């Protein structure tokens, strides 16, 4: 008899340094019918839960106002303070992992063979060991810095400081299954995405309307 439990889809990790274009690759993968589980979006979803907000507010007084999390204020509290960051992660990370697993199981129930795990700090958190393959999106530092300044209004020094807190891009490239060069046009990037999928044997879901059935967590 077939198992009543769907097999777990294979996991394609997606990561990249700040400004590399990871969101663009995620969109390209969604266009090809793959379910992309965005860890940042799941974290935002989790921190809208009143019980989670209550825990965060108890540990970090003043960062929850009117039932809403002031993410900037919270970031300021944990920036450069590993002990306080560990407290925050202890509240949020188990819930994020549980939600990601639930979404993955939904994909499995739909018969999907692969899901994409979009995680900014994939290597830093050791999550690459849970992936079947990893895509690293990269671009030259100056290109990345210019992109972030243009979209966020951060200063060059602020962007470089954020980049310095991540694993060096060279090390990410070394650990990648495939490196996607996003220094040019999106058409070239799309070609690289297609080639990586083909090399991994990833077939886009055949069912029409797959995009509508994929979970939306935005």
C-alpha cells in the first residue's frame, strides 16, 4: 500500500549577500512554478502573532506599540549584542522552523518534488546542511552596494557594515552548488536559473494553476 504520508520534497537553498539579487531569483523560480518559502516573510508572519508579540515585548520593553512590532527599534536593541540576539532567536526561530516545515508539508501533499528555501543567512545558520543543493546569487561588491543605496536610502558605510556582518561572498561561492552571476541583465540571470534547474533535474510542476495553489506568505 502507498504510504499515507507524502514524502518530503527535496530542498533547494537560495541565498546571497546583501544587494546580490536573491529576491529576483526567487521571483524567477516562482515564475517557473516552484514553491519558494521565504524565511524573512515567515518571520514577519510569526511576529504578527499576539502571543509572540507578548513574549518579545516582555523581553524588549517598548518595541511593541499598539499591537505592532517596531522592527527598527528591535533591531537596534539586538545589534552588536549576541546575548540579546540569542534571546530573540530563542523566541522566533522555533516558530519560524515549524511554519516553514508546515508549508513544506503542504507542498509535499501537492506532489511537489522540490521546494526552494529562501534564507538570507543560510550558511551562517548552518542550514545549508539541510539542503539538497544551494544556489548562491552574487554580484560585484560595488554593484551590490549601489543597488542597496538606491532602494533603501542607506549610506555606503551602513551597507558595507551590513555586508561585513555576513559570511564573505567568496566563501558563499565556494560552498554553493551553483553560483548565479547577477552583474548583468535579468535575461542572463534567468538563463542561469534555467540551466541550474536543468542540471539538478528539477521539472516545473506540470499542473496548470500551480502558482495559484502555492502558499502565499507575503
